[in-house]
């Protein structure tokens, strides 16, 4: 009887091990394609993060003046732009305005400020990179503007 119990116990252990091996094999076959897909997505995400980390602000245009100005064509490569300015007016009704236009003349964004002295900035996401220009208008104001592209 003792040999029979040992044989049954040994047989049970062997069946358990065979079941574990078969179960692991099926699990590997079922989940390995999903794991590879996730690893591929993680690698893609890592490359996007690297691209984003390597982006920086680049000055595309700057001007110090007291009169209206229209820039030449500015090639914007990135997906974000920023205009920063300091304006010093002679009167409380002094004002400063900068407009970003597509190269075809269509207005894309307008920033501005008014008063005797202002320092301000505006930032926006571009729908598309390409050719743009700035149209700056002032009324009794000295100003410095810096326009930045993020890529």
C-alpha cells in the first residue's frame, strides 16, 4: 500500500509539473504578442519623449522701435510660438499690438497691451508650421519685441 501511495503522489506531482509547463507555454503564446506590442509602443513613446526633450526656444525675430513695422517672411518650424514685449508709452492712451499672419495675409493671432508701461507676452500652439509674418502697430509707444519659435 505504501508503494501505491508513493506512486500516486509521484504521478500527481508529475501531472502538476506537466500542467505548469503546458500552462506557461500557452500563457507565453497568448501574451507574448501583446507584450511585444506594448514594448513597441513604449519604444515609440521613448522616441517621442526624446524629440520633445530636445526641443528648445529659438528667436525668430526681434525689433526695438517706436513705429509700426511689418516683418519679412518668418519660417516657423515648431508647433508653438511666443511673443514677448516691453512697451513704454507717452500717454495713458498709448498702445501696442502685434499680429501674426499666415504668409497669404490671413490673421492668425493678435496680442497687445496699452498704457504708459507694459511688459507682457503671448504664447500659442500653431496648427501648422510654415511661412508667417508679423504686423506691429503702435500709438505713442516705444517698444522692444522678441518673437520665438519652439522646435
